[in-house]
């Protein structure tokens, strides 16, 4: 049975990134009526940031060269480690179980929201990292779709700055865990043009950008 894991990051239920991911999820469900959809809302239920307990367990795995997932699952020892590690594995198990990973991600201050970073820091543990010798890891080849929304646009001639780090960061981070092998971005730009005066001339482009992202989401979800 096919499984879609949808991870939403924006605190706004009506956000553009959530709109795009919702369209993808709905089209995916229509194409896979027997499939299962797992939904993790990082705004409604925030992931705990990495703490000293997780760092201790990860350091122990690194020192031992542990690459076996089940061995890593049992690596926590002290009570505080068990609590922190259990939280991480709730997220890891969802990720391992899915065939398609769908993330809705607004751009905050030229990069990604801390809610997403907390989630990624929890799942990027040594056994899930790509082997530097083989270039493969347990998640290699997992279909990954990211619905992005940017208040401005890095496109030439628009009102935004070119030094945004959302997509470049994601590509680099996802490469470390094999999620860049089959990676699709569905982006909408200039989303703040509806209420920011200096971006008002780009409202038409913003509407077009969102419409195209939604159309692509529906089309690619059926594949």
C-alpha cells in the first residue's frame, strides 16, 4: 500500500505553501484511493529541538560507526536519552514508512522556518545519512516534493533579493540523507504582494505563480 507523508510547516492554515501541498495530497489520494496519508503538522504539534540527550546518543552512534537502524533505535540509555530518542523515532518511523514525502515550506528570513529545522535535525541521524563510499542511504530514492512559498521572488527584475537560501539549503541538506535523488519543488513567488505596497506591481505574477504551482501539483501527484 502506497503511503504519503505530508509535513506542514506554516503556522497559517490558509498559507500558500499549505494550499499547494493540500492540492498535491488531494490529487495523490484520488490517484491512490487505497493509499494511506500520514499528516504531521509542525505548527500544531511542534517538534522538540535537539537537546543534549539526543546529541549524546548521536555522538555515541558516530563513535561506534553504527549504521544499522534497529541497533540505533536501541541506543538510548539514560532516562532523559530514552525520552528524547523516542521523540526522534516517532518522526523517523513516519519517514521510513512513506513512499512519497510532501513538505509545505514557507520562506522565513531568506531560509526555512525553525519548525522545519527542528524536524530535520531530529531525523538526520547517522544510520540515515548517505554512505560517503556508496553514495546511498536508507532513504535514497524516496520521492520528495516540496511546496514552497516566498514572499518575494529571486527572479531577475523583481523586487526581492537574490541571496535567498531556502532551496539551496534544502538541496544540500537533503543530499546528506538521500532525499535529493528524486526531489521536486513546487514554488509560488511574491506571495506578499497582496499586502506589501512595494510588491503590489507583482500581484499578477503572484497569482500566475500560484496557479502554475497548483496545476503542477495536481499533475505530478498523479504519477
